[in-house]
DNA sequence: AAGCTTGTTGTAATCGATTACATAGAGGTA
DNA sequence: TACCTCTATGTAATCGATTACAACAAGCTT
């Protein structure tokens, strides 16, 4: 009894109207009379009709699909953002297509290919690795395809972006440690070319200068957000003859690696040295010691980015063409404490 | 200078052939002569032509898109699987559409709507929450849409699934603890209706019976994979007058919660009690103490599931119609040790 | 009554590809 | 030469919706 899926035609026949009327009843109910509308809806129910998206997409030249470009899908950091994105898009009846940019820098033509081939109405980019020129070229080539940056962004690009207050976060941490009496600070950075790393590092240097704290060049250690790089940094630190009393790591994961290595070497955190992270990932609370860190609403960032995208798609005013900076919060826990009396 | 995107027609005109030939040159190169093929390719390059997917989808009634149904996108556990999926699908030129089933049980019509509306060629389900009847109904209604389960699955469903050897993992843990002299075991389960929970719990009970260890009813504590439920279990345990010397938690996160609470209560892990997890998430290694757990190749599971899907789509023999069980590995670390002498 | 507006509906064109069918020419065979 | 086969290509139908345009009726205005 395998009958092929019902078409508008079938619905029209059953409802006793034309296909145009069916389409109108479904997409623009105000355009038809009360009577026909109910007749059509009844026929739809009866036939079990469902619109063929491919046909609609072709005709209307839209897809109701948003493409998200994620630097690394395997990184749990992004899953919360995706979750926020997905939920918000779903409520507006948009689909979420996901692509892993696999860390590589995407050229303009790479992105162009995604837009053209991926058949998306808009692009949400979580990966700040592309150059400004490339992005602007893409925006030029596909002016009808909105681009929205989330989490990461590209310096100087004039389009909308949603991001956390990275500098504010670092300032909160620095002030927190300063209040506990720390005067000598170290910092483990993220990847050198990552925009989050750069902002966090810059805020670190600036704030400490404002406070009048001590920072030495070799107290700024390059990392890459990974646990391993946090451990490696700790190894390096253990060799130093003069060490700061407080370390601000650019990510929770690096802080975990650092604390773990410190602890194994017999150091007490926070007794001997305070260590802080950034992100407030789930595990921070049960870590031993619990990690002092900066909380950012990743879910809400995703949601916000999705809203921004929907606004642009609907040509709504979208005051936020420039950039939304989401507030962050200090979560003080056990990994930071008063500076040790010598 | 805004000219609309080039069409097959344009390419055909420039290459001096018909649209049919262009299409053939692009999709079935063997069907045209060497000369026309190069002419067409040249014209494509010259015009910058890119196929309009919507049109192709409509005509061929396919989408080159696979829909993944994830129980909870925000759960990092799934990001690795998605990553494996995405990478494998991308190599075969398929897109990945992601939907969060938000924990709710999906009915047959929910899934049907996703298939019909989401315009996907296949469905990879990471969420074992649907009933067998529902799934079979979907498979009946959409026989041309392959379903593949990954990670979780539905008991009794005859379609393909890719999953970890959950029972084997629990056995490895039980044996490991047994070898360290433990004789009294407790278990913290996942959600009662989750298939992974059920399999792990069942393996736990069975193996301990085989070994001759002691398990009491109140040593099996219901959890839900969350950190908080691990902590809650620990609180309960601390009230018990007789406690087992070893706890097997059904997830790493619960083990973290448990250890954290134990430690704060003054218990030493593993001196006073051994605790193990399941999953080997990234943090296990730097946790204090490092967590003994079971490693599963989540990335490879995703990859495998994607391959299985691609095989089915290509009508390849796909010997693996029934179910692939991926091996798991014991990772013995510091959270488990010899039973304490009394 | 003629003319205009408004609301509702139908006819048929359209989106941009793929592909069934027809055709022409080259080469082979009897 | 007549006939058949095979390859390469073109013509036009087709996928299933949306929508521009036309048509018609009802209600108003003058």
C-alpha cells in the first residue's frame, strides 16, 4: 500500500480549491477566507501532507538552515554554545548545520564554498582564525548571507559578534588576587594567534600595570588551552628560582594541568601558590581544590548569537550590528587564597 | 556589478554544449567525451558556477545531509561523537544537521517530522529514549531513510547500531578491583530508563555474582550521570554504617562528584575507599586523585556510525546491519588501590 | 447605472537542476 | 550495401512548491 507522499495538488483536489490557495492557506492564512482555510487544513490533516522542503527552497531561494562553523567540535567548550544556538534556532523553525573547521585557517573561498554548497541562509562563526580581509571578501561576495560571530571574532571586522567580556574577566581575577595580597603574577596564555588569548593577555598586562604588580617576561608562558600545556607550564615554573605567588591561566583546563603538576611536585594550592582559570567549565567545582575562575554564559551566548542572526534574516532593526559583549562573573573558590607569609 | 549566480545554462552556453551535457560532465564524467569534459570544466571555472543544491535536491529527491539526534548537545560527552561523525560524513561530501532531542522521549511522529521536514537522507540517533515500537513504525513509514544508532540504542530494534562494550567495561573494573583485594562493591547507576545504565548495572550485578563478591541492595544507588548525583550518592554513603570498600560509578562525572564529597568529608581515596568511573573523559587524568576508568573511543564510534550510514546509503553490502560493539579499555589510575587493612 | 475598490480565487509561469527519450554519426558485420 | 551497435549529445519533461497576474464577485460611491 505504498503510496507516494501527498503533494499540494492532492490537498487542493480534496479541499476543492487550487494549489495556489492551498499554498496561501498554509503560508499566509490571512489571505484566504475562513472557510477555505479550514477546508484546506482539514484536507492537510486527512492526507498527512507535509511540504517538500527542497521544492520550497528552490522556489523561495531560502533554506531555513543556519550553518555553524566550529573550530573543533570535539572541544566541549563549544557544545554549550551550540546547544544555545540550536534551541533558539529551533524555536524559529530554523535548522542547524554544523561544520568543523578543524583548526585550519579558512580562506574566503573555503567559506564561500560552505555558503554556496552548504545551502545556508546564514553563517554563525565560532572560529576567529580567518583574516579580516577574507571575511570581508566573503561578505562582499554574498551580501545576502548574514555572518555573525560568536565567542571568537575577527579584529576589525564590522559585522555583528557576540562575545564574553574577556578583559573584564581577567581584571576580576587580577583584582581578586590582589585583594588577597598577591603582588607577583604569572599568566599562561592560549594559542598566540587566538583572539581570546590576545585579549586576555593584554588585559592581564594592562591591569597589573594599573595595579602596580610585578610581572616578568618569563612569567608569561605560552600555552594552547590544553590540559597538557598547563602541565608543561607548571614544569617550567617549578624550575624557576623566583616564582610569582599567583597564576592566572587563560583557561580552566590549563589551570587543571598546572594544579595537578604542582600538587604532584608537593606544592600546596593555594597554600604555596594560587591558581585561577577561565570559563567555569562543569568540572571546576569538584576539582581538588575547587577552581577559582570566570563564569561565562556560553549557552546564552549561543542564544544571543542565534537571535542576532534571526534579526538580520528578518531584516529587523537589530540594533546590535556591532557587537554584544556578555558580562562575566568571578567565581571565587578554593584554588586561590591569601598570599603565604614567608 | 551584481550579476546573479551562474546557472547550468550559462555554463552550457559558454562551453558550447547543452545543459544535459554539462550536468553529465559534472556528475557522470565517463558519459561524455574527453574534449567536452574539459570544455565544460573550463567553462565552470570561468563562470565560477556552483550547483544549486535546492534544485538538485528537488530533482534527485536526495539531500546529502544526515541528521543527528542528540539527547543533549550541551553534554560534552557527545561532542566527540559528533566530531567523528562530522569528519567522516564530510569526506563523503555529506552535511551534518544536528538536533537536540532535549531529553524528551521522541514519538514516531516526532521523528517522522524530522525526517520529512529536516530533509535528511538518513538519521543517526544518539538517543536511546524512544520505544522500539515507535522506531519500527518510523522505519516502516520511511523505509528509504536509513536509521543508525550510535552510542545508545533501543533494545530489540533490528537496525544497525554502533556502541561500546559497556558490559565488558564494567567487568574490567570489577576484576581490577577484585584483584586489589576488594570484596564488597557498590554501584552508582545512570538514569533508570537509560540503556547504558541498565547494561552497566546488569553487568555489575552479574560479574560480582560470578566473582562471589558482596553487594547489598542499598549499595546500588540511583544516579543520573551528573556530578551532583555523584555527590548526592556520596552523602548517602557517608551515612551508612557498613560501607563497601569499592564504588563503581556509571560515569566519570559521578565519580568526580563522589570523590570530591568523600574528600571533603575527610575520607582518603583510595586509602579508605576506591572509586572508579566510566568514559575516560579528558579531565580524569589531572583529577586528584587521577581516576581509574574505562576508555571508549567516542570519536571512532562516531566515525563508525557514519561509515555504517554511508554504506547503507550507497547500498553497499554493509555486513554490519546488526550492531557493532567497540572494544573498551581499562585505564587504571590513582583512584583505585588495594583494600585497606583493618 | 457606471465606475471603483476590496477581497478571494484560479491559471500558469517559475525556481535550477537532472534525466528519459530521441537522434545522429562512427564503426563493425554479413 | 543494408543493418546493427555503441557512443556522444540535444530536446524537453520533470521534481513540488510559490507567486505574478488575471478574473470575478460583492459592496460602495457618485
